[in-house]
């Protein structure tokens, strides 16, 4: 899995649903500033393995939480691929 820190690989796998299935079943991960996964998501965005899709809505309910999605490069980094059906899975 490259030089990817274990915690980052775990975030990518969870975002793709690979923690519960052998094949990707989704492509989303919600995190908020201060949560355990926030810095990892930001680092993955900076490295091109995830993208920040903006606030989790409705904002009053979820506060500053943001939605992150795995890129093709991110899927490849954990030995997977993005199928067309999950690229924009909400």
C-alpha cells in the first residue's frame, strides 16, 4: 500500500466501504475539525487521494462537518478502483 500511513489507508477503505465489503460500495467520508480523522482527511486531500466536497448538509444539524470523497488515485493506493456507480455515490 505505498508509503501510506495505516490511519490514512483506513480512512480511504472506510470511505469506500471496504471495511464491510470486499468491493467498494460507497464513496464518502464525513469529518469535522477536531475529530480523530480530520487531519488525515486534510492530508489525503493535499496528496490528491481524496477531495473535499464541501459541507455536510443540512449545516445546522451537522455543524462544520465536511464530506470527503476518494479519488481514483486514492482507490488505487488501497488496491481498489472506483466503479462508475460509486464515483458520485451520495
